[in-house]
C-alpha cells in the first residue's frame, strides 16, 4: 500500500508539472510539440476547442485499441495521467491566462526542463503520457516488419509538418530545442539518482585493499586472478560497486596501500540483487 501511495503521488506530481509547463510556456508562446498535444494545439488554433479536452478525446480510441498491448496496470495509470494533466491544463489556461514570455528560446528551455522532470516522474511510477506512442505500438504489432523507431519518426514528421503549416517553421525549431532539453534533463536526473559506480582494481596487495573496502566502505567484492599482458606478473582483479560519494575514499584507500594499482571507474545504470544504495562516507 505504501508503494502504491508513493507511485500515485509521483504520478499526480508529474501530471501537474506536465500540465503547468504546457500551459505556462508552450501554449502562450505557440511552441509546437510532437504527439497528441501537438495535434490538439493545431486543432485549437484552427477551431478553438480546448487543448486539454482535445487531448482526452484523441487519446480515448488509442487507449481502447492498445489496452492489451500496454497491460492493465500501465494502461490504467497512463489513462489517469492523460485525464488529470488534460483537466489541469485547461484549468491553468482559464484560471491564470499565462502570457507569452518575450524570449521564445527561454520559454522552450524552461518547458523542456519541466517536461523532462514530469516525464521522469511518470516513468519511474510505471506510467506515461499516452499519445502517439500507443498508436506506434499498435501499428508495429500489426506490421512487425516495420521498425517501431521508423513508425515513431513518421508520426513526428507528420505532426511537426502540421505545426509548421499552422504555427510556422519557427515554432518547430523551438520545439526541437525543447525536446533536446527534455532529453538532457531526464539523463541528468537519472545520472544523479543512479549514483552508483562500478570499480575495477588490478593490484598485487589485494588482501589489504579488500579488507579496507569491507571494513571502511562496507562493500562486498569479487576477486579474480589476473596476469599482466606485458609484464606477465600475477595480479588480482577486484570488482566492487560503490556509491559515487564513496569514490574518493576508495581511491585514497588504494593509493595509500598500492600507489601503482590500476583503477577503472564507470557509471552503473541499474543494479539487481543485494545492494544497499544508502551507504555514504561522512
């Protein structure tokens, strides 16, 4: 129950940030965006219907058609996101009537940043913003010989072409900037939260280094025999995963015990098994 409450809290927060970013920056500045929201903006410009309402209407047949492909849990949560964010989008538009910022570049940057945060919150809570990604999966399921990436690219080209025709090419150019900022924001958040590092230590004084890692860093290690390719000297290959905050401490341990030891460090995107994320060095 606690996990469900946590996930739905993230879904609600992500939906609110999403709707605010669209209402405050995207719509007033008439910056285009791909997907269902972009189509809704085009229809709104031509016919005047509310963007949030249009987003719900367009998404309904997509969710009905793609329900089996998405799965019950993911489909329900994504539908909840679409409904809540669309309702809040229209509310923000009518209640606050945001005015466009003079600098469209600034609007696209702030939108991309907030949009990236919202998308990340939705992804980690097993939900999505729905939209044309569902249509792409439906088409791919029927025509498996067409790559999913190609379908999504064609969809983007069609939507951005409509936006360019209605709002102008300039709107599409700023939309691409916002999309780039969104992607970089998601990457930055993932890098910050997934702060583990895998370290490979090739050394001779393995017992002392392993003892320090076990007692000071409280981390388990994997040890393999190794042979230097140039020197033919017998060495030990130590593999350990630590928190990023522990990295300098590990380097100091190895440097003090064996200054010439080789250390390789790389990020870890995901960890399964018995690993504690909360350990830090004070």
